[in-house]
C-alpha cells in the first residue's frame, strides 16, 4: 500500500465530508469508483483516528451518548475553510492571547465533532455546554457557528434571552464575528434579524424561496425567547417545502438555556409556551441539532429525559475549561475542600468583598411590596464608600492609560420604583463630591488617600503582575472622572438605558434589577453593590455580573454585599465544583448523559432552581462513602459553645476507656480501636458543628451512619486523638485534659484571614494532610507519604469508620515556615477557649446510602436505546 495513495484518499474523504457527505457515504461512493477495499478501510481508519483526537481533546470534560461513539467525522479546521480562519485572525487582532485562541479552537472543535454530519438524513442532536458566568460563552458558540458552517451546516438560529437588550447585544456580537466580519462573509451570510429588529416575516420572504435561492450561503437569526417571535419563526419554517427542509442542516444554539426554555408545566401532557415552540421548531426541521449554553446548568440536567423531542442533553454534556484569568465564583469567594482535592490545597477566595452591615439594609431596600410606596432609599455609609472607591479605581485606570468603559452596579431590589428613587440621591452626591474636589479641601483628600492606600495594601497590584498606582498619580484624573460619570437606571420602565456605543469611553453608575441579572455584559465593571435576595442556585449565580475577565485591572474590582450573601456564594462555588468533579469521574468511567443523573447538592437555605423546573428530579443523598471530612469553622469567641465541644470529647474518651477498648499510645497519636458505634452517635448528638458546615453536620453524619448500620457497616470504629509529641525542654508546654490518662499537648492551628465577619474562625484545614485518613493503620511513613489521597482512601478497612479529635490551642499563632497563600493570610486565633476539631474517614460502603442531593430520574429510559450496535447494523 502506497503512503501517497493513502494520504490522497484521506484528503478526498476530508473534501467529501466538507461537502456534506458522511464518511460512510464517501466510502461507498469511492468503492463504486473502483478503489480497493483494503485501501478504503485503511483510509477510513486513519481519517477516524484524526477525528477521534478532536473528540478526546483534554481541555474540557465530556459526557457523551454511546450512539455517537462511532460517528467520527469531524477532523477540525481544514485548509480552505472560509469562516473559522478569519474569525481566529479577528480575535487575535482584538488582543486575544494565542493560548486563549488555542483553547477556544480546541473546545469548539470538540463541540462540532459531537454534532452529527450535516449530510445525515435525520439529525436530532441534543447537547449542553456548561461554562462559567461571563467566561466567553458567546465567543465559543461564535467559533462553533463558524466551524459548523465550514463543514456544511446551513441555518443557524440563536435563542438569545428574554430581553431586547440581551438579544441586541448578541446580534451585534455575531455581526462583528460572523455575518459582517469581512466582505466575503457579507456576501455569504444572510441575516434573518438585525440589531434593531427581531424576526419578522415580511422582510424575510418565503422560506423555500430564501433557503433555495441562497443555497451557496448561510442563514443566521438571533431571536428572543418570546412566544410571538418564536411562533412566527416556527410558522415560517413550516412553510418551506419538504425537499428544502430535508436539505437544510440546522444548528439551534440556546443561550442561557436554563431560562424559559425548560418545560415547567405541571401536566405531563402539556408544555409551557416557549418550551413547546422550541420543540416545534426542532420537530419541523428533519436535520436539527440543539445545543444549550449555560453557566447555571442545574435545571437543564434535571429535565425529564424520557420525551425524545424535549431538551434533555441526551447526546453530550461538555464542561468548558475555566480560563486562567477568569474571575469566577471559586476565585472570588473561595469554597470548601472536597474529597477529590489534594491535602495542601486551600480555596480561600480573594479579599475583594466588603461588608454591607445588616443595620443598613432597611435604608437600601423595602422590606416588602407593602412598604414600596412609602420607601425612599438612603445613601448609607457603605454605599458612599463603594461609590468613592469606584471613582478612585476609575481614576487609577485612567492613570494607567486605560481609556476604556468603567461601570459600577447597584442592585438592591427588583422594584423599579426604588431604582428610580436612587437617581436623585446619586446625582446630588456626585454634585456635592465635585464641589468638594473643586474646593480642594484637605479633609476629603485625606479620606480618599486613606481609603485608596488601605485597598492597595489589601490587594497589592504586584500580586497580579500590575504596577501600583499611588494616590498622587491618580488624583489629577479624579475630578474629570466624577464629572463624566453618568447615572443610569436600567429596568423595563426606564427611558435612559445602559449603553456603550460611541468612540469615547463611558463612566456609568447603573441602578437596576432583573435586566442586569442575566446575560447582559457590563463593560469595565469595577464595583458591585449587591443586596438582592435570591432563593435558588441559578438565580444567585446569574445575578453575579462581577464574574468575568478584568484584564489590566485585576487588582481593582470590589464587591459590597452582606455576610449572608457572601456565605451563599462560597457554598455555591462548592456545589459548582462538585458537579464538575462528578463529570470528570463519570467521563473516566465511560458514563453517558443517559446512564447517570448529575448530582446537585442541596442547601438548607437555597433551592437548586424553581420547583417547576425540578419536576423530573428525584432525591438521592450525600454519600460519605470513601470520603474524608474535617471541621474548619468554629465559633471561636463563644466560650460556652467551645466548652460544650470540649466536654463532648472528654465524655467520649472517658466512655471509651470505661469499656476498656484497645488503646495504642504513640505520643502524638492516641489510638482507640473497636469502639462501638453507639459512642460515636452519642458524641455526634453532643458535639456542635458550625451552622455554615452545610454538608458536614451532626444530622447528615448520624443519618448516614445509621443507614450504613442497617447494612451491617460502620458498627465498629477507631478513634484517634491527634496531638503532638510532648516537649521536655522548658516544662512550659500547654496541655489539656481530654479524658485520657494523662494531659495532652495542644496543637497549633492559626486563623485564615479571608473574610470580614469576625464572629467565627475559618482555619482552612486542621488535618495533617490526607495521611490522617489512615492514622489508625500500620502504614510506614514512606508508604503514606507517596500515596495519593485516592489510594489512602482505598486502604481503609471495610466496615470500620475513623473519628479523629484535634485539640487546638486557643492562642495558636502563625508558625514560621507555615505555607502562606497571600500576604497576611494567617493571624492569631485568639479564641475564648481551646477548640476541639473533628474529622471523619469513611470506608467504601457495601451498599451506598447517600443523602442530600437531587438528580434526574433515568429509570424509565429504555436501555436498548443506548446500547452499542454491531457495526453491520449501525444506522447511517
């Protein structure tokens, strides 16, 4: 077999697929043209090998339907492509980094590879792309559109939110990147919609005529998820002749796919209007692929998977990689340690959150609808601080030469009347501030200097590779910054709207509610003042307009919010990461979206999403199987709370000794073996966990243990007191009576400086790494040191749980050589009493008894639908 022949044949296959053929069709045609069977099979194997590499790109996590495994057809961008190469060049010219372009190229190619070939007779793809809020989802689907057009997809429909503002923003973006990018694109793309006009039939004309007349072109429409608009679009498509529809591969991209698209009807026989119209459009076109994009996928993975024509992502779910310089939930707020994390990892969040005191809330938002008419907001101290910081930070950007848009968001309530009442207050404050600046008083300058220098110390510019801006350097820019600040009210009733058009950079303080809560990009967002209440994961996540990229001013963004909201966002970051961790695990195990339901951790104060979006969800549970959990939060100023925990530990240890359990005293570890589960559950009834330990509480632990006991598991326990070797040198060592035969040395665990709420202590970590998972086992130090956390968990003896007790010195201080993540990250504990921390290590369960999650019910799926078909029976 000649290499040149094989290479030439692979090139012919590429050309055939690009022209709209499937690989199988091209092979049959070439076979009929006299090409040998051996050469054809070799060429097909080589071609599909290339295509498989696109699918297996490791920048993103993928769950895919087994039916797609053999549909290896897309080879990535090819020489002669028209649309992706020019988009790539345009992004480079806009300042994208080469590594970001490469990541976009890889992830978008992978998505296109999971579509079905455009020449296939029937296309019914359903997929979901999970990104991050304000992380470049639009850029990703622009790349997908360009690449899908390069291989033969013809009609592109983008479902873009519920508002004109968001639709117009998307329309303008796709015009810049696709339809109007250059002269060639303008000649080859027909737009069904325009920046000032959603889909309307009359200017578009007859569907058959248009789709036939522009056979050498591609058609794109950006439409609102509005019943009247979607109905017009559906009817227009229905009017096309069958032959036209059969030859028109369609890609429907649902931006913000968790909003309005999901069926929330309480009747199984009915559909909500938007969901029904989207399904009608998909059913109207025989060759229609649907891809949902969202950063809050909670509702999408809980869609009923049984109806074939609904929007459950039955074919694939792709988790896009997190861009390295993206400011997301975890980076800003931190998160809890998960079982997959390594022992030295800490997720502390950035020190950019500033506190809105609870006693200011009544001055910033009405308590309810009944008080709305009589409520007039007040510019509180924290709001004034936020505004002055915004002006200082904007002036610092000007001093750096960044003549770009700068925005501050004030989002305190949904009520539009309250938004409007903020306008005169902000206008008056700006005027007063200008007068003081013009007078040049030293008192104001001193306050501004102090605020700026304090903020610069907390988040040094050098930590993010930027040059600090001294106050004296930004001060000359301050007056013009304040003078040119526009006060904008952005809601459904306002006349003046947020906009970034024109050649000059805009400085805007925008007050709003729902319109600012989803999808809409706030250019140059520096300061967010956020008081909006939310009762669901997706609502809370989408309100965070502060997520995104802050290139060139990473040191400047700040967020003002309450301690409660800050805690919710930290919890949400943990939920997000756990979902992504599960997706990685399921991919490694070869699971598909029809094999498993994504688990979503429940929260005591927040719903996952609207209850109507969770009608197909079922309860499953938090499983502590093969898990290691530790307490890191403590009410360190509450003496009675700490004393109760100390007494709970003493009672446990004394009870163990009373029953003469086997004891092993290793100096820094006291090991009690074969402890009855009754003593463990009694201890859990007495020990107090911090209320913010949402997924690690007495109730969850006790429930899991009791369920395991029913299966004959976790009836016996080992208990370890983690101390340290006594120091003999000075005789001054601090000891504690923990119910053992001798006083024990206290260990040192200092406080993490990651929050403004000083009412509780966050220690970050109390365990001595994951080696504590096997603290009761006879493993050598070398064996333990070299083993990964996963390996150590597998070494737990079946059926035996481990409880570790950590007596912590109330006067703990940062130790020399202690790992410091950022300047000032640790400080003295200064607790009212000594602490007792706990950790639990659980073995692999004989029978799983999880608790506290929601997932989708897949039990009704016909399994034969996803079985691998023999090669000779596979559908074309």
